[in-house]
């Protein structure tokens, strides 16, 4: 049986490959997309979780073999060019876990803030923000920021099954939401529900309610999209989603 890992320790391992001073490694400089009604995206390398449903394949598992380092200015300029040419108002770093290169991330958001035309969506698993509240404190200075914390399942057991990480690390995700709200950072939970029973979903909703009712009001449902490599990964793990969608048949409300 494969041993679960500590995502905090994996963070340090990944940083060796994806962070160089203020620069961060990306496998795709920029792309446009329909998500959130239209958003410019730069895709980074490396993550501190190993989700079996993840659509980012090689750049996550082999960040030392793919991608290129970019400065915050280079990333912002690429995002700005894409957004301005397509009329987008939203920017993000996606693909893997943006908080691994936190100083780089802060500088990108600072450039967005100073430019004054966009909202930056930080998509994160929340592990580091929950582990150390200083991350939330540093994010609190930005008014143009919204944080989307992607919960991997509804409880520690689901979290561990889906990510390969220690079950107790699930609580970092809930703590991230608490830390962000404590520092006045706009945020909401996006919860992977493809593997969750209704009973477990209700239990999570009660936990979120205890943190703050606003988290229940802004609860976002997330489901597996069956890209070919995702199907292979799920079969290898012998895990079958209860609900999933093909990439060409995603409901509009999930986009």
C-alpha cells in the first residue's frame, strides 16, 4: 500500500524545481478561457497534492522536466495582453498550486492591484494558507483579489483518498478559509463532490456554517471532468466518481 505524504514537506521538495528567487516556473505562459465568463490564465508547474482527478498531468509530477521561469512582470504583461485583447476583467494563475512561489504570487497580484482594471482570482488548495496564517495576512492588503479555496472532498478520509496526502492535512483547507475571513480576504470554498455521499456533504456544510455562514452561501460545487489522462488515473487508483462530466458536455453552471 502506498504511504500517505505530508504536503508541507512536499511543498519544500517542489520549490526546489519551481521557484528561483522571485521567478516561478510555468508550462504555459498564457491562454484565454470561458471559465468565470472569460479569464486570462497563466499555468504554473508543481503542486503539493497529488489529486487523482487532476487535469494537469506532466507539469505537476515532473516540474523539473518541463516549463520555463518567468518574472512577475513577464506574467502580468502576458495576462494583461490576453485580457485586454479579449475584453476580460479577470486574471489568474492556474494549472498547479500558485502559493508554492508565494513571493512571486504576491508581486503578480501587486501589479494587478496597481494597474487597477482587473480582479485576480487565486485558485488554491489552501494548504499553505491554513498551515501558516501569515499567508492570509499578506493577501489581505489586496482589494482586487478573490480567493477560491478548492476543497478536495468533504472530510479527511475523502481528502486522503483523492490526494494521497495525510488525512489530517484536510483541516489545513478549512483553516485556510477561517484565516482568510479573519483577515478580511474575499474568498469562497469550491468543493470536489464527485466522490462524496449526500450525508458527507451535509456534514461539511455544517462545518462551514460553524466557520461562517457566508461560506455556505457561496459554496461552489466542483466535479470531475473526464479528460483521457484523468480517466486513466482514476482507473489506476481504482476509484470511480459518483458524478462526472465529459469535457464537451460540462453544464453551464459549472463554467
